[in-house]
C-alpha cells in the first residue's frame, strides 16, 4: 500500500506543475488576440477589402462575444469542470485561429473572430479556476495567480510588437497562425492535469442569449448607421431589436431564480459607479488604440512594425503600474487614486491632439504614457471597490459584470470611433472627434466616480 504513496504525490505535483503553464498560456492567448490584431487591421483591409465597417467587426466580433459570454462562462466552467472547459476553449480558440489565418474573405475572417471571442470567454474563468484547483496552499496559490496575471500583462506588452513584426515580415495572417502551436502545446499540457470536480451551477441561458442579441444589434446599428444613415431600414430594425432584447433581458433577470446579472447588483451606488467607470475607461483606452493604429498607417505613413512599437512604452507602463496601484492607494486613498487615474487618462487623450510634425511616432509614444498610467492606476482599484461593495456570494457575478462592462465599453468605442473616422470630412477630423469624445467620456466618469464616492 505504501509503495503507491510516493507515486501519487509525484503525480499530484506534476499535475499542479502542468496546470499553471496551461492556464497561463490560455490567458496569454486571450490578451494577445486583443492587443496584436489592431496593428494588422490596415493590412487586413488592403488584402480582403470591406472598408472601415469590416475592420470594426474584426475587432468587435471578438470583443463583444468575449464580454457578453463572460457573464455566464464561469457558471458553465463550474458545471462541466474547469479542465474540460479549458480544453474546449483551447481547442475552439486554436481552430478559430486557423480559420482566421486562412480566411479567404472578410466575412469568413469576421465569423472566425466571433468564434474566437466565444472561446476566449470559456478560457478566462476556467484557466483561473484550474490554477485555484491545482494549489491547495494559500501562499503557493497566491504566487501561482501572480504568475497567471503576469502572463496576461506580458501579452499586453508583447501584442502590438508581435502584431507589427509579423505583419511587416510576413503577413497579417501570421498574427492568428502563431496561436496554433501555442494552443497545441496547451492541450498537451492540459492532458497532464487532474480532472476537475463538477459543481451544480445553473446557467441562465435565456438571459445570456438576450444579452448577446442586444449587444450585437446595438453595435450593428452604430457601425452600419455611419455608412447607410441612421434612418436606413436595417439600422432602425437593429435599434428596435436592441431595445426589445434589452428590456426582455432585464425582465428575465428580475424573475429567474439564479440570474447571471442580479438586479440587486444595481442597488449598490458604488457597484453602479464602478461599472460605469470601467465602461468609460475601456472605451477611451481601446477606442484610441483602434483608431490611432489606423491613423498612424493611413495618415502618417507608418509601417505596421513602427505602429506596434509606438504602443510599447504605454504597455510597459500598464504592466508596472498595475502592481503599484494598491500601494499608491494606501498612501492617498482609493477614491482619490481612481479619480487621479481617470484625470490622467483624460489628459493623455487630449495630448494626442498634438500628434504630427516630423517625428510623429516618437511624440505619440510619449503622449500615450499618461493614457496607460491612468488606466493601470484606476482599473485594479475599481475592481477592489466593486468586490468590497457586494455580498460575498455575488463576488464572482460582480467581477464578471465588471469585465463585461469593460469589454462592452471597448467594443462600442471601436464602433463609434471607427464610424467617426469614415463619417466626417477626413480621417484626421474623425480622429480628433474620437479623442475629444473619449476624453469627454472620462470626465463624465470622474463626475460619476465623485458622486459614487459620496454615496458609498
């Protein structure tokens, strides 16, 4: 009997050792395909055609499905087991990456990106759950989660450079095909991990379907309205679908026994403040990354590589300040730090209006620093405030809602900013309008945050 104990212990350590790399690879893939694709958009449009609306859908097809499905992905992962959920997510993400890299037409690329976004939603909660499952000791688990988080931060810094390098040296298709060996390695590592327990976790399928329909209809109306006019029949129909689906969603959430987004969450002033601030912060951040990536290549004549390098200093700031934000808050207070971060973001947005002259990329790199500094200061603290403001049993749901609100903010900003870029008299005018709109949204978020502070 005792001869089996060492083998069991060794097997357990091997399983735990495999869990962290595969979970980190999954998180890395999610972030890479959020940050790398923007740099290759101009090349995708030149190769496959379709105009600005198609490029908006290349990003939003991923972002909106990812954000919307996050609301129930955690429950689904618990229901079938984190290991199985992660395996399904990795396999689907890898196959969708192949489809993206080989897409013969723009509609095929957009369709594959939608599948990628759904797979990313499965990857995120299951990867973290697998890490928690593998490490029983609290200190070891904390270190493992820190490594898992660092893999995402590394994706933020690596994404723009990798996207620019692959697009310039080979093709935009390589941005997606590079995911394939990573996904295969992840699946091989996953086979070495322990099976995950299954837990009874009801999935709110009607609410989830209505949320996806409402978000996609809203985004369709914004994107297509800039091209066909807001009175075009498809745009009016999308507006009607948005209103009906949103109304049905909140009606369902108020009545189902285990809603994926409890109405009670909106009774907390601090929670509502955090959700709105998260929406505005991501709208500014991802909206400007999208439109600036295209502006640099179309108007300033930069290559995909130089455009990717432009974002590197900001990305490094995001990685570093995410770790320092709690220490800053401990010195000057959480709410003050959040407001300072939002104001810094707004100042960075307005600073982008100065881009131009003989060395635009160097100037842009400097002007993007306040944007990254402000975002990485505010977001971790907003998360902490949200978790402190809700009951412990709603912590997971609240975190999912916050991430969904952030993804929705980024997705809608891409729809609006892209529409402004093609809807005004020039791309430059659209860029200026986008920057002003993003800064204005951040100032509104500052006002909401100050009001939420006094209500909390």
